[in-house]
C-alpha cells in the first residue's frame, strides 16, 4: 500500500533560505531503509515553508514499529530535530476473483 509522509519546515519570516535534511535515521523495525525524502517542494510566495515528501510502498515484511529521527538545518548551520514513532501494520484484504476467457452463448434455441 502506498504511503506518503509530509514533513513541513517553517523558516522565520524575515529571511527566505533553503533548508535541507542532513540526518534521517530509521530504527526499530525490520527495514531501516523504509523511506527517504525524494521530493522537495520549496517555499513559494515568501511563505518560508518547505515541504519534504517521502512516498513509499510497504511490504508484509516491513510490519513493525519504527523510531524515526529527522534533523534539518539551514545555510547558517541552525538546526532542529524531531523524533516520532511510525507503525506499519498488516491489513488483511479480501481476495479478488476475476474470470478470464469466459464464453457466453447468446440467442441459442
């Protein structure tokens, strides 16, 4: 199942500066490479809000609780960090049945 994780970082209103993620640590669960931030939406219209987006598809082997640590910094070297727990749980799905190569007789007497 496709998952999307958005991380928004707000800069101070008196300057517009790029922000980067300089440390992403994924621990705890079985897949320590569960995701990375591959899409960056830069601040627009002087909003000073940069969004980092991670899209990933989990497998049944990825089930577990992960501890995520993210550290972001700006050009001047100031930084901020966040820790959170991400739970990946298996979801049971009903089987999907399809019929292929079916032939139907129409108007037979």
